[in-house]
């Protein structure tokens, strides 16, 4: 393995355009006493800029290996929930990026650059939004307190391991069990992996500060202990605990500390969230191990026994299950009933659009979504659905500006690039079809494939000097990024 210093790698990746372009949510101002003195050398040896670069590089490799879920409805829900928590955190110095992995196991993890990954299994096991929020608040604290950077700094002091080896080990620790990231692990990384897990002190700090974030964001402080206790009890005698318990052990003392800490906050009634239960129903029907028939049976039982938190969520789950079974008329009857109750709900609008597209009533879908876009112009749910309908209706030219807006708001999201590829293909624009495909591949760290696509784009670009120069520059950037990522491995 060639040696590459942190500063050189940072410059190389940054030159390749691998910076994160997100808007920070409003957050509390940072005060020096908000950050416990766990060793300040990490601030000097591993800067926030470097954390951002490494986080972006890791995220690209995760996209290439992990079962990421690019569902606009769930992504927007998770991002809004995460940003609500981040807005109540102190010491926020990086953007945050929340993403979902399709995996029934209970787990969540955070790494450099404010990246927080959540398994769909959390939705299957958290009974309330406050329980899910308690897990997110814990992971957000790992980021704001820079626990990974501090672990790296501590390991550097105790041994001669190189930066590259340690960073590979950190990546393996936080992502490999659920994302198959062994390609980044060197022998040295494997040897040091066990030494850089979050310390008990880090976990206690994440529990304490995470609960403070949870409460200030308006959630139930008892939710953390409730969720911890439920998971610990469920897996107490199992021989194969979920990944979350391997990376976040739950001894009785930790659960009791969480309960004691919750009593220090004033008790208040926190109503549950309909949108959380809609998200949970969506995961159960579309992104879990339930079969179509099992999902329909689940929600029909809830409705017949009135064993639901929200009737609307049970009806929504039933409508999704009917859609999966291609019983479209029955599904649409339920969705129309739900829209009559709440005509701006993104969960219902998304499914209504699917139903209209299924019967190729594109104009009705366009009319519906254009009206809603006036109310929510930056909603990725509305924009992605509207762009997709325009493409299916052979009006690709109207889809492109919507997708460009989505890229501007979230340059890490592969979905708008994938839709752009589809749009340009239907429009017969071979050059831009290959160009957008290249961007999709680069987001998954497939730089060789991206360069190949750009070469195709170059061949199809004739007299557009600006576009030719743009392609040439992107080829150089992707080649540099590939070399930098090889050094990281």
C-alpha cells in the first residue's frame, strides 16, 4: 500500500469534488464548556475538514456495498426528524446527513462528517417516534462530541499504526457488519479494529447528552430507557444479539442510569406522531420480510381489533399492501379516504401518484403534484414524483429542472441522477444520459465506471465546447478521486 498523508488525501479528494454540500439546520451556538475534556489533541491532528472529506469518501463506498434505501418519503421523514434533533444540539460543527439501510436488524451508526445510518429494523422495533428519536439523538452526540476523532487520537498515542490503517479500522468498525465493507480493511486495520470502538465513557456521554437533545426537541425522556429495556429483554438469552447490542452494549446499569436521568426532567405528555406510524407501516409493507399477504393480514387484524395507535396508519398500511397485491381499486378507495382527511400528507400523495401512474392518468397526477409543489417547493417527495410522472408522460424536458433543483439541495442523493438518466434516455440525449450515469456511479465510488460513461458522453458531444470542457474536467477529478480512495484502502 502506498503511503498517503492525511493532508495530501484531503486535498486530493477535495479537488475531486467530494465535499458535502448540505445546508446546516439551525442549531444552538457552541460554547467551550459544552465539550467534555476527553483529549483535545484530536482537534489538531484530525480536523473537521478532514472528517468531512473522509465521511464523504466512506459514504460513497457504503453506497456501493450496502442495501441503501432511496425512498423519498422515508428519506424526507428521517431527515426532518434528524434535523429537528440537530437543531437542539450544541457543538454542531458539520452538516448532518441521515440515510436508511434496508435491513431488519436493529441498528444505527454514525461516522465522520455527520453521517448517520439507520436500519429499517429500527422502525420495526420502536413503538413510538420518541423511541426512534432517542437512538438518533445518541448517534448525533457521537458526531458532535467527535468520539471517532478522539478514539483515533487515543489510538495514535498508544501505538505506531498509520493514519490510513486506523481510518480503515474505524470504517470497518462502524459499517462492515451491516454493509460488507471488508474491501477497505487492511491487515493492520483488522488488527486495530477492536481497539477503537467507542469507549464506555463515550457511550455514557452519548446517553447523557443525547437525552438532553431528545428533551429539548420535545420528545419523551423516558423513551430511551423504554427502548433500551425492551431490546435488552428481548435478546437477553439469544446466542446472536443484534448488531446494535454488539456496538452499544446494554448492561442493567446503563438502563437504570437512563431511567434515573429521565426522572430529572419534568414529566409531560408527549403525543405520538402519525407520520412516524405511517413511516413504520411503509417499512412493514414495502421494506421488510413481510409477504404481500402477511402485510395485508397484519393491518386487517389491527383494524378489526382496533389495535392501532392511529387508524389512519393502519388504513395506509392496508392500502400499500393492496397495492402490492395489484388490487388497485381497493387501494385507491382507502387513499382517497385518507386524502379527504389530510390532503397535504406526503405519504398519501405519494401513493395516490403511484395509483394514477399505474392507470397512466399522468395528467391527473401532474395537476395534483403541481398544485402541491406550490405549497412545498423543496419537498423531495413531490419533486421526485412529479419528475417521474413527467418522464413517464414523455415530457422529460419538464422533469430536468426539477431534478437539477433536487441535486442542488442534496448532492449526495443518487435518485435525481438516476431519474435524469431515464429522462435523457427518453429524450434521446445520449451525451447527457451518459453524463448523469457517470455522476450516479461516482456517488457509489465506481470511478472507473464513471470515467467510462464520461468517455461515451464525450463522443456524443459535438460542437458544445463548454460541455466538452466540463466532461474533461470531470474525468480528471474522478481519476484523482479513484487514486485517493485506493490510498485510503
